[in-house]
């Protein structure tokens, strides 16, 4: 079995899933930062398919960038939280990596989920 990468974004300010948040995945290597895919969360705060499916799953360093400022759509010209970058490593090609995000306009938390 090969691994895959998923996320789940919860809006802790509203107590609801963060529907409609743009997420971008980048692969990091010696030559730089390479965009892999962009996705938008569904009504449950998840993507409709794995962010990094089994066929594209490669050991390495990655960065998920959550577009929190655009999601919250506040009127300020500068958001306290705008883009939230999360850098992490994938070292087991057979594992499910789940990177949830709990977010409000003023704070966030993450962990390796199951």
C-alpha cells in the first residue's frame, strides 16, 4: 500500500468546517520550492480528493500553504493571519499523512493527525 496526504480545516471562530479555503502544496528540494497542486476545501473543510494521492506520493519535504486571510475576508488591508505555511517531512512512503488545521482570524494550530 502506498501513502497519501490529506487535511481537514476547522474554523474555530465559527465552530464550523472552513469551506472554500484555498490550499497550495509545494515540494521542497535543493533547487527550491515547486508548486504541486492547488485545491479548495469543500463544505466539510476537506478536499474532495487527497492533496497528494498515492500515485504522486514521494518521500521528501513539503509545504502546505493555507489562504486564511482570503478565507476570512476581513476588511483590513493587512490581515494578522494571511497565508499560513506549514512545512513538514514525509519519510514513510506507505503512510497516510493527515495535516489538520484549526484556524481563526487570530490563531492557528496543527498536528499530525490519523
